[in-house]
C-alpha cells in the first residue's frame, strides 16, 4: 500500500492503528513534511476493517481509501485556499449526515491555519459537537489557530525524517524521465532538513528560491549588516506563502547551526524566536512581506551583531 507509506512519525501511526487519535487532531508541520500522507494513513487506519495491522490495504475500505473514493473520507480545501466561514458551515452540515458505510466519517481540513477568527469560531462549534466524525486539521503553523480550537485537539508535530529514510524512499524514482544519481539523492536527503517534500522538490526543480535565500540568510549572520540586508531585500519579493517557507527553512537551518557552533547558540536562538514570531504575523492579512523582511534585517543588522 504505497499510498499509505508514512515515514517516521511513529506517534501518529500507533495512535491511528489503535483508534486512539481522538475526535479532533492537528497535524502541524512545514510544507512537504508529510501532513497529507499522515492524514491519508490515519484515515485509512481508522476506517480499516481488519482486526489488526491497520491499514491492511486489502479490505474494501482500504481499497476505496487508496483510490480516493471512500465516501466517508472527506478531504476539505485540497488547494490550500483561505477558508471562509460559509465553507465551515457547509462542512458542519456534511458532518450531520450519517456515514455511508463506516462507524464514523473522517474530515481532513487542509491549511486549517489559514482560517480567520470567524471561520475558526464556526469550526469550534463543529468540534464541540462531533457526532460520528473525526476531524484532522492540517496546519503549517498551529500557533495561528485560536487557543480554544487548539485546546479541543490533540496536536501532533510532524517529525523530521532521517537522511537514510529519505534516500531509501527516493531511490528508484524518476524526475522528468531521468533517475537522479546516488550523489544527487544523497545531497537532497542531507540538505532537506528531514523534510521529504523539499528533497523531492529539489530533485524535480532544483533548490526552491525560499530555501536558497534561507541558506544565504543563515550564512550572512555574523557578517556585515549589508550582506544581511541584501538577503532580506531579496526575501521581500517573495509571496506570503514563499515567505512562510523561507521562515521554516531558516528555523531548521538555525537549529543545525546552533548544534554545529554552540558558542553562537544564544544569537541563533534569538533569531529563531524572532522568525517564529514573523511566521505568526503572516496570518494577519495586514502584515506585508516587505515589512516583515525589513524588520528582520533591522534586528539582525544591529542588535544581533553585538551577540555574534
């Protein structure tokens, strides 16, 4: 059952296999971290008809889940758009309809963290009266969700995948009809920060712009304020989603940098905390990427130079 292959994330696997996820959960992780794969695995395991070894891959429920045609698995907001309150009200109405062939329905809500406050409050009503439903919220920044929403959900943070597992998963794949070399696979696995989506994207299209800028930004720390400003100026041209990816890439790089150079861990930690705050601000539609990148340049070019 290749569709249900879920690398790492044993905590999610075990909970889903034991039907112990609960009625509402959040899978939190950056783009490419495997949230959708985890949701597919969890949904299949929850609705699998086997007594053990769920998802079995051979029962009627698993076959339908693998084909994407299971009537009791609803993937909501597949394109990752902003979710409006009317969309949540529609989802609520769907949750009132009895399952077709299973004990309950599984609703997977993609990019739940893009909901505004009104939409989240509407979702809160759904979570408070789940009836015969399990809700899996996929988020790139769970902190953007209201505390009242988070308090009603179990939060599972996607785990980084080891370079060995990433390499093994990619081996045998082709990109535009061409198989990457073992050296290219090893480099993609080593540099993806445990994010298999980034590894696949780098092999398919080369290193994405947010990742390149994140690498340049991390390298510029400790250098001249001008070098930091140049990277932040380039980052100001990113879209909001790209800037979110940039923030995720930077925080992953800062963790590695702190381990490699513990004498600068204090400075890297300060930048890490600030980047996390900027990720939270991205949920505010009034916060522009230009303003955020300018603030980052100001912080790193002045205050942090004293630490570095």
